[in-house]
C-alpha cells in the first residue's frame, strides 16, 4: 500500500496526479482564483511588516491555537513539518510566520465556514527562529508561537 | 521510603563505610554478599541494560565530576556529582556503590574493586535474578552495537550475537542507526525475528509518515500483560550524518506517545513501561506531559541514577530512571501488579562488579570466539599512559585532550575540536593504551578527520550551537551529548545564558580571537556527505600515529573553559 503510493508519485508525474485529483473533485478547478492570495503579504521581510500587510495589528496570545507534529529541532531546515489546529470559534484563516526567514509569511490558509481549522504543511527555515501561528477568528487576530531550532548537527551523545 | 530500602539493600556496603584513604581490599567484607539483597518483589520482573556501547569485557568507566543541569534541572537528579550524589541517595563514601556511582577517588577505588561490567559477568547476574523472577524480561535501551573496535568491524554483529545469548527480549536504538537504516532492518529480519522485539514509536518514514518499526510489544509476564513501548533517540538524524538514516524521521512525538499509551490501556495492558533513549531530562519532561506510563526505563545521557525520580502528571505518577553506561549497571525493576494496575514498585540500579560475579561459561566462550580473529590488532600497545585517561564530563576529559593534542600535532592545526561523546572507557596511570582502548574512544562510522579554515565568527557560532544542545533550559531542545572539546583555544562559558551569549573570552596564545580572521581547525566526526566522500583519514589512524611516536604519554594539560554564571552547583565538583 505504502509502496504503491510512492510508485504513483514517481511514475504518475505531477501533472497526471493533479489532473486525477481535479477530476475526482478533490481540488477546486478554479484554484488559481482562490481568495486570500496577496502578493504584498508574502513579500514582507519582517514580522511587523507581515502583520501590517495582513491587517493583523497586534494579535492577542491564545491558548486555543496549538501546534502539533511540529519539531523542536528541525531534522532538515529545508522541509520542516508544521501542524496547527485552532479551537477558536469562527476561525477564518491560519497563517504561519517565521521571524528570521527572508520572507516572513510562509503560508496562509483560508477556511470557508464549516471547515475544520486544522492545517499540516512543510516550510523552509534558514536558521533557528520563532515560528508563529496567526489565526483570524471572528474578525480578530490571535497568535501562538514556538521556537524551532535549525542546528549545525553532529556532536550527539 | 525507597531510599531507605535502597540503603538496606546495600546495608553491608554502607556499614563498611571505609574512609577514602583506607587500603580497600579487592574483595573486602562488602563484596561477598553484595548481590544477596536482590530478593524478588511483586509479580513482574523487568531487567534493564542501556548504553553498554559494545563493551563485551569488563572495563573501567569514571563517572563525571561536571554534569550541570540547565534551568529547573539544576541540582536535581541526574545533575548531581561526587559527594552531592552520595548525600542525595544516602550512599556511604568509600564503598563499592560510591565507586560505581561517582568519580570520587577513582584510581584508588578502581584498583581496589576492579573492572566493571562485561557480558559474561552480566550474564551470570541476569541468570541469578531471572531464577527467582518467573518470566522476567530483559530490556535493552540501545547504544549496544557501537563503541568498540569489534562492533565497528562486524557492523554490530558481535553485539547482536551477545545480546541474543544474554537473552534480550525487547530493544530500541540510537547508535545502531549509524550503521544505516538497512543494517538495522537486516538485523531485525535475520537475527531478531522470533527472539528480540525492536520497538520505536517515534520513527516514521520522512515522506508519508508511515511507521517503520513496531511501536510497542505486549508481553505476558507471569501471566500479566505488560506493555513495552520503544522510543529511539529523537535526534538521531541531527546528531549524526543525515545520509545514514536518509528516509527516516525521528523526534519526540509526545502526542503520539499518549495515543499509544491509551491504546495499550484499552487493550488491557496492566503495566505500561517506556523503554526510552530520550535522555533523562527529556524523559522527566515527557513524564509531565504524557500520562499512563508506569515507569520510564531510560538511557542515552549515561546517568547512573540509583533511584527513580517520581513525576506527577494527569494520570497519577510516572517513575523515571536512567541506567548508566558501558555495562556498569543492571537496572532491576520489580512491579507488584494487582487489580489490573501497578500497586507497588521496587527499583535498584545494580553495579556489575566483574570480580564478584563468576563469568558465564557460554558467554565467555562466545566473546572469545568473536574476538579471536581480531586479537593481534586489538592487543597492539600504542603507548603507555602516565596519567588517568577518561572522557565523561560536560566540558573536557583527559582522553579527549589526548585526542585534541594528537589532532593539533599531526594536522599542524592551531585549534582542534573533538565531539562531546559520553562513551569511551577509562585507563589508569601506567596502563598500556592498546589499539582496542583507542577504538573505545573513536569507533564510529563517520570517523573522518577534517582540517578547515574557520573565521573566529564561525568558531563562535559552532560553540554556541553545541552549548545550546547541552544547556537549553527546555529539555526538549537538548540532544544529550556533552560540550564539544576544544584544543588550543581558551574560552569562557556561562551555561545559564541564552544562545549567542554563552561563549565569551575566546583566546589563542593569549590574544583574543578575531571574528574576521581565519584559523586552522582540525576536527573529526563530520556529518556532511561531502566529508564522507573526500577520502579523509580516520581519527584512529591519526591518533595511533601520534601515540606510537610518543611511546609514553605524559599527563595532559586538560583545556577546561572558564565557567561563569555558576558559583557552586551540586552538578560540579
């Protein structure tokens, strides 16, 4: 089963797979027109600029946002798994921001009403940084943060 | 309560209470009955070995005199050394236990009490304990296949054979993975099938997050279902070359651990034990976050901790242990399981004194057979040491200094780095440094020696990075090794500061290190693929060449950093 999945990806090629997924109705046909995309948001170089571009102001810290399956020390800074779940009512979006990345906003997910506000993705990190999960819920912004280390490696026990 | 019983258990030893300078007889009064106190208790017996680092024969291993705890861990087990350790656990000075658990009076006590560990002696002890503990399991916490010449040359096969003969039932791993993922899978399929369960809940494929090993095993012990969950070293791909475990992802994964525990309880497990290679500080934190584990049998950080730490959590409490290293100890956990749960517990970390335990004949024969093809090479005397040679400790050891001195001399380098490994046996003054004893310090699958031009800024970045792996106040950011050993360059360190601020006063030949200037730095154990493919010399060749040229190794000037921010600490003597 697992081997099959790998095989499909290897031999099927991206285009074929995407076509299949679209045909199966798993991805929207009008993907390119998805709302929420903003070049300005993703161009921000600092936390302040990113928050400003998103219109988030000064988000309040929230215990209702949780990271899951997110490492404390990245095994590979090139693919750092990030999982975020929001328990805030009326969650509209989840953004991932990385303080020390050249571009602060790493990902932005919009949730249509009735969607489970949970995301799982992989981001790139150049160095050890605080990573923020910024949630828009009921028109207001909330945040939870954690440090993810990107180390030089070696020297273990 | 527990501490008192521990004292009673070794009452004879405690009564002996020999002063430090007394002439300790090789088999003094405390010796003859040393193991008599290990009476069984309850109805489930679990025996635990960990981090033996492939030491098949008895060895000497000096415990650290610096083992600082970061943040809230300061002064708490396992971060106690010497007299602070003795006081906390009520161990009388000048006894066998004091020798086993501390560095105190090491040379004198080691000559008196002899070498420790060894699989033939351990096997005798295991058999004796199993005889009155029906169905008792033997659990191996890993770091078993690495740390000696013969384990390296047989890719762990000598240890696999010895562990099977010893009767290991369940195992997890760390250095095992440095022979590559395929080798671990090969041993599981060829050697372990039907004999040893290899368990690791925290290892998944890095592409689809699929499980790679069984997360746990449920064993019937004396008719009681006992679950053993495995936790491999979470930072294996970071602490070692990524290419060795290219397709695997590790990590701590305590949410998943909770699910596993809940699943096991729902399946009717009456005792749940975590066989962990997290390291003790990580285990202590994990025990606050995951509930339903009765006992964590821990390893990795090489802490010989006489009694468990009890940690409160939502589900009640979890006992956390750590069973030392290099074959010095056997953890003996006796559970009384009643009404479907653990009602009472006894735990002792039992030192394995080779001269108090007759070697098991079958194991001795196996070890002899395994070593025979390599005997001539192992026995070559490279030099004789005039001083005590040891490694373990947060900042440096005399054996590491020897390696640093060899690196700087042989590679004509201004500065040398040597990894802060916690394995590596100890030699007494006057001992020959045989080839085997050099490999005890160096036997890894990425032994390449590098010589690199580094700016002062880069050197500082490296020291800060490694220091944070050791002294980050959050245990989940700690990797469980010691500070990189530094030759040539002096520096000061404040372990209580945050990353970027710990390392100061870097100096070479009395002059401050210049951030922009380049320095020649020799090192070994690089994690990059490029270093593997560069045709570099292995560390044992470089060190052996230097040792042969010395013939007699004089006492080393051990380069210790100046430690700041800590006035006095129970973890430093």
